C-alpha cells in the first residue's frame, strides 16, 4: 500500500490535511482530532514512568522514523474523527489524574490546544509527547521532547518493509530536512517543564546528542541540566529491547544522563492500547 501523505503535507495547516486521510472513519467535527487509539495504561517512559495515565494518540506525523512504534499514525495513518466532548468523555471514564497526548505528532493539530485547555480546566496533569519540531501555546505540564537523531532517518536500507520505495525515498529527504529545528526546541524548553528523551541504539548516537545539547544550551534562555536528558533504548519489542537496553544504560552512566526504561514494552510487549 502506498505511504499516505494525506495527514501531513507541507504547509501551515498540516492538521487539516488529515481530513481526507486514508483509513479515516467518521465525520470530521469542527473541534475534532483524528484519534488512532485512546486507552488507559501506565506511563512507560520518562520521569513519570509508572504513573497511571490515559493516553490519547492522534494520527498523522510530519516525520517518518524508520523505527516508529506507532506505524499506523505515521507510515500508514488510520484514525476515527472524535469531537472534543467525545474525547473528554472517554478520558473521564477512566480513573486517572494524568493524560498523555501523543501520536503521531500531536502538535501538527491545532485542535490539540483546545483539548489541552479543556484538560487543564478539569485539573488534569498533561504530558505531551512530541518530536520537538512544532511549538504551540498550550497548558502543557510536561513537554516530553524526543528530538530525532540521524539514526532515525528512513534511508533505503532502513525503511520499513511495507513502505512504498519511492515514498520512503521522498520521506527520507523530508525527515532529514525537518527533524531538528533548534529555535523550536529552544522555545519548548523555555516555555514548559520538559524532558529531552533521545532514542538510542548504540554509542554512535552520542556525538550527535552531545552536539545538539551544546547548541541548544547556547540558544536557550533556560538551563538544560544533564538531569533533564534521558536516554531511551530503541526497541518496539521485548526482543529488540533486550539487544539495546544494557548498552544504553551503560551510555547513560558514562555521560551522566538519565536512563529511561520502556516499561510498557517490558510488561505488554508491542500489544496495541498499552
Ligand atoms: C510514537 S512517538 C509519538 C510522539 C512524537 N511523534 C515523538 O516522536 O516524540 C512516542 C515516543 O515513542 C518513541 N519511539 C518511537 N518508536 C520507538 C522505538 N522503536 N524505540 C524506542 N522509542 C520509540 C518516540 O521517540 C517518542 O518518544
Ligand atoms: N504505556 C505507554 N507509555 C508511553 N509513553 C509514551 C508513549 C507514546 O507512545 O508516546 C507510550 C505508550 O505508547 N505506552
Ligand atoms: S516522530 Fe514520532 S510518531 Fe513520527 S515517525 Fe517518529 S516516532 Fe513515529
Ligand atoms: Mg508508544
């Protein structure tokens, strides 16, 4: 199946392009979001790992990591359109104080702002999982920023097997062009409580992380402590994590950064809605 570009063409109104996305179900409400899945689980990653949370996963992404563990929000997006009230009702049906807005890239959708405002009004703690290429003004309690390294680029050798070859080639170029935007990253760390969560495979990723941190520390008006930096092993399955996690834990100790597990993968492997 050809890779769908309909959720995220270039331009300002990237979220709007999801309106005619492949795999779409339901009418698009004015305040709606394309929802890939909405579920209750434990936060598996980062400084809040282990906290019971409702996850809202929007569809559509402006990048294409070859390893994306949410293939059906990026390479082959599917979703149902849900209105703001429907999303809130679903969230409120779970007994949780924490909501994690993720994707795909949730900040391509301007409607994510209204959702975050409504959650803030209701007293929820909100985490936004973002690739750090888009800034929006919204009540975000924790910006969980995962800047994408060169090792995430879907080169011909690394593109997912299901991806159309020509599309993958086009995405490799676009991914490489767009994956780091220093000004946007600086805006996010200045405006929000944040964590910088890098997906790491091995020591080859470290020079790029160190360079990026040095540049960001230069540009940003707020301190970025080593404590704000988390290394997360690449792996969407238990089998893959078994190959990467010890190496990444050793790198965290060597560089004085935090290590974050992927608790949900340990607990439930790659099952959907976990
Ligand atoms: C699916 S992404 C959605 C949010 C946003 N697009 C981003 O990349 O941060 C959620 C988190 O999963 C991470 N992730 C995706 N695939 C992964 C993999 N194969 N191994 C480890 N982490 C992965 C991302 O880096 C990000 O921190
Ligand atoms: N349990 C669990 N924790 C997570 N933390 C970040 C996730 C994400 O996909 O953004 C995620 C996820 O998919 N599941
Ligand atoms: S930026 Fe996030 S959602 Fe987009 S392809 Fe990469 S990991 Fe997947
Ligand atoms: Mg996930």
